[in-house]
């Protein structure tokens, strides 16, 4: 022991360790400042710390072997610098290698990752408009503050040179949050807009500020005191100023779209905002309230194109929330979308509703394709357009790569949307990429465990992995969370696969009784019929769904995994040909 201590003293290992730790601490302070300034990912600091720890070991080893003789040949300062360079260089090499391995192992070619982006990969021209504070005395004016936020966001979204996050992802954040940088990273944006609205006696005050969330730099702020009738001019001015501050390139049509005044009637505008407020809640009852508000807005201003578009979009999703049959809802969606387009042929929201009608009611994918492409050209930041485009056109035609790409684009624009997160998992399932589907659906459930579609689709992914008990648990949870009949049909189907035919039959009879009482998708009964082992009855219900124009359920008939047992049956193939002709189908129909 004495000899060892003497050697340590001769080689000055303690002095080397102290000097190294002091230098490493100073280096970490400098790197931390630089990382915050340039928005480096948090992983960088962890890697540097690990590398510096390895560097300490390397330094001590070098000091030991050089001893006194090595000190004569190599200056101590030079040795310290060499060790630090090795450590830092190792950190960057490690980070590069880790990134390369992750890309090769986890990300298919030409696709973007589904994880939230690091600060270093966030586009400079990206922005989220956070919810505006309602400073009005009347709490019922909350919808007006939301409307101002939504109008500014909508105008910015028409600029192709900007990435603008959808309102459904920003609405969970209150104005002036403490962890602004973390929120921006979650949303995948560099900048945020915050503000407040105060409305009283025909006057409105809007406070707004633009912030670089990565540096916490306040780039611009202003206050607008105007008459309520001038609110559109205020929203246009704010949007143009923000676009200028971000140095976004605007085309002539984009400038015109940002300055457009949708109505001259302030009462119609407030009713329209009420309609959008209820539309975003996404329940059958709230969609009915939205329809009522839009109708009142149109009564105030019969030339209000956006109000007609709002009506069209509300009717287009009514059957998906069990509030109407497709025959009762989709023709209304077509009627009001065409009225909106007659008033304004650049109304992207109306084009999206019309495309949805063509694809889901008439199974006209080719016609829907043109409308979706035009809508996205007019409003490239519309997450709903990309989302519905993925399912109505790419999924229906078996183009899995296109479906996933569009779903990922929708997710970029609306990263916290539960339905988009869930449907990206569905896209992976259809493509046979089950492991990725499982990961994506687990992520969706972590966002909100009460979101029943994610549990249903997660169950399907587990089923395709052969994990039947785990799949049953997910299907049962989905059924417990909703009165939607489709998860119930799904549960009956898996009970049949598990040999629990009696339970499957009870659900089947329950669905038959339910259908006699109110609209119940025939697709749910088809799934339950598969559970009781009656393929002929399952085909009967699928044919009923086709007669009822249920494109929500049947548009993807050629790629729907639960229907795989029916493939090859002449009745099934004849039905599939009516919905998606083989000449238009791009994918394969082999079992997954």
C-alpha cells in the first residue's frame, strides 16, 4: 500500500484529477450557455458529461504511464488539452454514431420520425398561436378570444413558407405558460404567439406578442384598440406582421387570402366563432350545437362562405360520432360545401368537406383526390386536410407509403391531436409495420388513456402479433369508454377468435336490437357476425353498409385487417370492386 501511494504521489495523479475536473467544469459551463443559445437538444449535455467522465479515466491512465519521464517529453498543459480534445471529440463522434444507428434501425427511407423534434431540428419559420386570455368581464366571451386566436392562426396557415400548428394542439396550453421552451419543443416550433382579448360595448382590445421560444427573446409586441367591426383588419395586420417578422415569403394570392374580410356583419362573425367552438368539441351533441350556430350566422349574412363551410364540415363528421346516418348527413355536407364554393371558390375548408363527401358517400376517390390537392394548395397547414386525405385516398387505394407520409405531415401540424396520433398507428397496421404501430398507439394512450379509438386500434395491433388475451383487454377497455357500436362489434369478433362464441353471440344480438332503435353502423354487425362464425351474415351487413353509403367504415375495405377472412369470397370481391375497383387499387391484398 505504501508503495502504491508513493507511485501515485510521484505521478501526481491527484493533481491531474483536480486540474481535469476544474477544466471540465469550466468547459461544461461554456457548453451549457452555447446549448441554450442555439437550442441544442438536452441529449447533447448528457453525452458531453459521459465523454468527460471517460476523459478523466484516459487522463489518469496517461499520467500514470508517462510518470516523471513522460512529463519531460510532454508538457502537462499539452497533455490536459489533448485529453479534453479526445473527450469532446468522442462526445460528438458518439452522438453522430448514435444518430446514424437510430436512423438506420428505426426510420424507413424518406420518412420523418414520429417522435417530438429536438430544438436543433425545428424549422426557423415555424409558429404556434397559443390560446388568448379572455379579459372580458363576461366569461361567455371566451369563445370570442378563441375566435381571434383561431383567425390569426388561420391566416398564417395560408402561407406555404410557414409551418403553423393546428389549434387542436395548442388549445391545451394556457396563455403565458412558465415552460414556454418545452411547450415549443413539444409542438415542434421555434416561435409562439401569445395574447389577450378584451371585448365590451362594441369595442375590442387585442394584446399580442411574438416570442422566440428557444431563446425567450421577445421579437415584437403591440396593442390594438379598435371597434368590433374592425376586428378582421386587426387580425390581418397581426398575421402580416408576424409573417414579416419571420421573413416568410408571401405570394400574391397568399397576401390576398390573409387580408380577406369574411363577413361585414359582426353578429354573424360571433355566431360563426360559436359554431367553431362547438365543432372542436367533437361530440354528437356539440356538433348539433355547431350546426345551429352556423345556421344563425348564415341568417345574419347569407353570403358568409366560411359559415357554409363550417356547416359542411359539421355535417360531414356527424355520422362518425353516431349523431346521424350517412344518408342524413353527407348530402347536407355536399349541399353546404357547394354553397360555400359558389360564394368563394378558394375556400379550402369547403373543398375538404366536399372531398370527404365524394370519397365516403360516393366512393369517388379520384374526385376526392383533386379536391384534397386543391385544398392543401390553398391551405398547406391544414392538418385536417392532410389527415382525411391520407385515409380517403391513400389508404383506400392501398398506397401505404403515401398514407403514412400524409399522416405524418398532419401530425407535424397537429402533434397533440389524439385522432391523428391514433390513425398514424392505424396506417402502420395497414402497412404491416406492427411494431411501429404498437409504439405509436402506446404513445397515443399515454397522451390520453380515455381516448377509446386508440385502445381499439392498439388491440388490433396486439391481435396481429398473436397476443389475443392482451388484445381482448384493449377491446374491452375501448367498449367501456364509449357507446360507439363499432368497438362492441370488434369485441364480439375477438371473443369468437378466442373461442368465446356465446359471449360473441350475446353482443351480436345486442347490436341487432340497438340497430332497431337508432342508427348503428352495419359494419359493427358485420364484425360481430364474424365473431359468431357466420361469414354469410357478415357479408350481408357489409352489403347493407354499402347501400347506406358508409364510407367511414368501408372505404378501406381492401386493406382492412379484420376483413381478411372474407377475402377471396365471390360476394366480398364483388362488393370490394364496387367500392374500390381493382384498376384503381395500387396495393396488394395478401394477408398481413
